[in-house]
C-alpha cells in the first residue's frame, strides 16, 4: 500500500523517521521517501498489508491509515495514494484535459462503492493559470464519468463517505483518498484557547525531536498558549516541564489548553519575563521556544534588544541544548554569538506562509 503523507515544509526527514519508527513498532515492513518528485512537505510511504484475527476468529485487514492518523505527531494528512504523475507545462485548458484523462485512466472505482457518496478536495501550490477550484471540478468530473460506467455516482460535497484528494504542486499531480478528513492532524482538539500566533503542533514536535531530550528539565521561556509544553507532556515525558509567559491572558489560555489536554498537573506555569530568567530558575537542561518575531511582536525594532537580553539570561541557566524558531536571522545570530552560544544545527521550516529559521544551540 502506498500513502502520500503531508507535513510542514522543512521537517520531512523528521516525519519520515517517525513513520518508519511507528511501522517498525507494530512489526510491519515498509519504507518512506522524502520529497517525492522533489515536492516539499510530502513523503511517500510504502507499507505492506497486514492482517489479524478478530474476537470471532475472522481475518481482518489492519487499518494502517487509521494507525498513522491516531499515532503520528508530525503528519498533517494521511492519503492513500491512487496515482501520481508529472504534468506537461502547457496552457490552462490542455493541462486540465491532461488531468481529466489521467484521472479517468486511474482505478478510482476500487476506492469507492457505487452506493457511497464522494467529494473532491483540491490543493494547488505554484504558478498556474488554473485555480484549485478548477482542479476540483476537473477531477470530480473525471471520477463521476468513470464511476458512471458502474452505476449512478453520488456526489456529496458537505458530508461525503469518501474524500478524494487532488493536489497539483508545481508540475506534479497527486491523486488519493484522504483518510484524515477535512481537519488537518496538526489542529489539536485540546486547543480551546487560540493564541494569535500559535505554533503548529507538528512543528512543536519536530522541535522536540531536534532537542534530543534525555529526561532533563525542559523550559519554554515564552510559552504563549503552551503548544510545545503540552505536546511534550502528552508524550509522557518524565522530566520537569516549565513554561514562562509575560502576558497573563496567554498564560491563562495556556493553562486552559493544558487542562483540556489532561496534562495541567504535569506543567509548571510561571507568570514572568523571559529577559529575567535567572530570577525564576537557577538552571534548566533544555529550552525550546517559538520566539516573538516581526509579525508576532508588533514592533520589529524591539526584537534585537529583546533577543540580546533573553539570550544573556539564558546563558546563565541553560545546561545543555536549546531549540528556537524565528524569522529574525540577524538578530538571533548576533545575540547567540554575543552570549557565547554555538549553533549546532540550522534549518528552514514552513510555518504560517513564511519560511522561518530553526536553530539548535549549545
């Protein structure tokens, strides 16, 4: 079975590793490939089918898609792949005709019963003369025409039994069955308080992986609505988990989120200023944070001073490693160098329509 797995751009390697670990844990054979056709934010996983006997002794197929949806921390969607191809770089009508013909020749009838309703959800990224609506209409027409050979197809755009996912990313076309549904996996059910610039849970987990935690204490010095701390606690992390937040409104929201996630008793929340860290903590092993930056802080001119003061304080308490996210490359690198930190890893991650810098420091 082949799956198209989606995640944030820049953390494909972490998603690949997670999927391979999950598959191995349940004794299945499989392999994953990052960036198929060079497409960022996508992984192709090929996993063997597996079966088990239910309580009545009947042979059942193990639902790999459900397993990944329920257990992944960094994926956004689990799509059962039907087919994929590279498109010709032609004008609008010819490309749409090419997509129509390709879908018509794909075995879509294997994935939906004639008694089931279907809908198409589309996604487009890149420079094209057509829209995502054009893609949905074209793919929907092809599927309808193909299924019409076997009976009367049922279309239900609001509550379909089967969701076909059609993606055009630059010159690559993916077609599959979206097993995740209309809500991406990164949208956690525990988020009852929505910070205006909250971090995607998938990226929070990628940062946790990059920190290579060993059971020591973990601090988010500017914790906002608590995403990193909550995701860490949900992993049943045994070390001390601490969050500091300057604004009472966000701190209250973080507590609400932690309560909704069932981990409030695992996190120590402190109302305080990250530029005065040493007033609250003598030492901490790890620090992980989505730092305030241009769009988040309001006054971009205040960032260099904020970062300099913060990393000066962090240098007094950090024992091992830190992982930080920001768009402000010059400001953070100046502050790190000035305060004696070494960058051991750097990457760009797609978040909120921006490519943000992720630094791992010691």
